[in-house]
């Protein structure tokens, strides 16, 4: 593996533990704690951070729902009635969120600060990895829901 391949590998979503210093210069200049009151960021930064928090919360909620079904706390109808609308909301909102970031915010930020271009390439790669994983999970969930719908009606 050459140096470029090694750097790309260690910065991939599955491998990295943080970002290199050359991509963290704005964090040093503008720590997260200052974003809310920053004249140019304020409400937009808070909105976008809340959206990211919402996706984490929804992911955790969906995982708890799966666990409750697996543990027998929800029957088939209860699980599908609860899970399907939340999963659809999660996937739809995340897809729209990434489209806005990829096609609006990231290009604007990239033009505003050329030193961050590699960081936005990393985020673009992250979005592709996340969408592949979400597509795979959604496909598996559709298969499970079909089995639940078409399977024997007694038990779980």
C-alpha cells in the first residue's frame, strides 16, 4: 500500500479515530462551544447539529424497537406498526439531509476554505459508506417485514 492509499484507508469511516491536524485548524480557531453565538454560524450551526443529534437518537430508538421485538415485548403487528413509519422517516430524512450537505453546504464551504477540500472529500466518502450500509439494512428489513407479514400467524 503506498502512502496515499494508506492515508485514504486510515481516514475511511470504518478505520479512522479522528481527523488529522491539518483538517482541524478551524476547530482550534472556532471551538464548538462558540458556534451558537457566532455571528455567521449561530442558528444554522445549531439547526444542523440538532439534525445530527436527531439521527443518532432515531437510530438508537430503532435499535431499541428491534430489541423489544426480539425479546418478545412486541408482537408482529405491534412491531411493524411501530417500526415501519419510524424507519421510513429516518431513511427519508437522512437521505434529504445528505443531499443538502453534498449539493449545497459542502460545495459552498469548499469554495470558502480550500484547505478543507480533503475534509469534504472524506465526508462525501462517509456519505457513500453510510448510504450503502443503510441500503443494505433497509433491504434486510424489507425481507424481515415480508417474512413477518407472510409467515405463520401463531407466535413470533
